[in-house]
C-alpha cells in the first residue's frame, strides 16, 4: 500500500507527549485569515502513526469531477462528534486544542477527519473546508501531520496574492483560523520525488467539513 515510514531519532524511546500550544507562531495571511504553526507539537509521533495505520478502517472514495467520476487520491476515514476516536492520543490532542482556542473559537473541536497519503501520487486539490458553516462564518481547522513531510500550500481564493508554503513534518501542527476556509484555499500537491506515507488528522468544530 505504501513505502515504509522513516522513523525519527527523537521517537526512538517510544514516549509520546504534546508541546505547549502557547509556542505556536501565528501568521496573519490577510482577508481576515490567519494560521498558527507549531513544528513538533507531538513527540513520539511514530507510535501514533503506526497505530493509526493498523487500526483505522481506511477506505477509498470516488467523486464526481466535472463530467466524470474519479478516484480520490488518498484513503479516508471520518469520525463524527458522536464517534469514539481511534486512539487516546487523538482525544488528548482534540481536548488540548479545544482548551487553547476556546476564547477565539467559542466552541470545542468535535470531529476528526483522517487522510492517508500512501506515497507522492496521493494528494488533495485546492479547496477550502466550506461544506457547512465554513462557507459563511469564521471557524478553525486544526491539522496534525504524521509521517513523511509534505508541503501544505495556501493561496488567496481568486488570486491576488502569493502562495504560502509550509512543509509539515512528523508531529507538526497547523491551525487555520478566521476567514481562512472561505477566503483562502489550501492543497497538498502530488510529487514525483520518493516520499514516504503521511497521515493528516483534521480537527473541526460542529458543522464544518
């Protein structure tokens, strides 16, 4: 299904833990959007990566694209707000994010969408999370990246500004807030370079997809 994950030397002890979210660095993008980035938020990410690969019921999807139906180039699994998360570390992560961003978000993170990028051919096209309230309201989407580093690109919706690039690595966190989902787009492009597997965990509040 995918190539092996090159483990981190920092994960060699097998211990896990989260860094304080107060260390995240905020970048104001404009148009009411911002991002917070915290490299290495989760230490011992190898442990979580391996458990998710083996326990999450990954599935493939097909979607309408213009005039045809195509394979979604990644594996998926979605956990609604009433679904138990597949690992205690994800519960801990969601709780920490909800507590940290409570004043700005005004509500907890409730769902978790997981994407499994098996190799460089897997990707996600330019989009914003605008299904539901994200199309008309400010909201937040927090992404925990596990596995091989892949670039996350952001650009203003409709053009008019530069593309912002963040190479999200093992255990890194990015939080997209404010108007980001409706005024900016983000993508993980395909690459021809050899790259290992990656899992993206997206935490969202109620009614945002």
